[in-house]
């Protein structure tokens, strides 16, 4: 007997994992006995805040997927599970990377390069899952308006994966590690996403809608 999938259960489980990822960041936050943050600990709190809001943005992208799409099947559940697994992994290289930029964590050139590679892999896998989830929903959605939007976001998040792969290559080759070139490479996302939106409107929205 085949059961209908329940979006609410998937979203509830996902929210729990995101909350657990936030908890993992909290338990690594150093505080003194009086619960006051001082000196380097205050700077560590800033790095925690930056990491937390990156996690919130990832959650918002996840939230938007289930608002834009009502279709769900075993493939989307599987991709969502991989996404949640990677989010839990992603917390640690992200927080370590921010700490190294703020001077809280001593790190060698080779160590920083490895950190960029780890961050890139996590970033690429997360947005690969988002892109594939959108593409799967696009393939199964019959409404032209809805399917066009889903295809747009499948392409959109594929750009994130491409940029992350290029950043990983810079990290592996140790190109510009001293001034954080693999990190600044993510700045290309802005112009690439804009150009993609313009191209997509001309190719799909203006012709099909």
C-alpha cells in the first residue's frame, strides 16, 4: 500500500535538525562563571553570531522551498536528509573559518587552505541538494507558472555549486590563501545570479508565460 507523503512531518523534522545545529554552535561558546563575555570571548560571541545567521539563511532557503512547492516524494525526502546531514557538518568549518579570520584561532597557511576546502565542500553539497530538490519538483509539477519558478531556482542554486567548486580548486591549489582568495571568490555569486535572472527571463518567462 502506497502512502501519501506528509510535508508537515518533513518540515518539522528538518526544523529540529536546524535547531540542533544551532545548539552545537552554542555549546562551543566560551563563557566565564559569571556568564559575562569578556575580551576574546566577546569576539568569539561575534563569530558565533555570524555563524548563527548563516544557519538562519540556510533555514530560510529551506523554508522557501516548501512554500514554493507542494510536491514531495522519496527522492526529495532523500535529498532533504542529505542536506540536513551536511548542515550539521557545515557548522564546524564555518565557525572555525570565521574564528581564523577574526584572529581567535591560530592557523597555518596549509590549515587555512584545508578549511576553505572543507567549507567549500559543505557549501557545494548543501546547494547541490537544494538545486536537485527544486529540479525534482520541477519535473513533477504540471502548472506552467509553478514549474517555471522551480526551474529558475534549480538553475539559481546550481550557480552556487559552481562557484563553490571553483573556490575549492583555489583552496586545493593554495591560490591567494594569504589574503583569502577562495573566500572572496564567493562574491561572484551576486553578478552571476543577476546575469542568470536576466537570461532566464528572456529564455523562459517571456516566451512561455
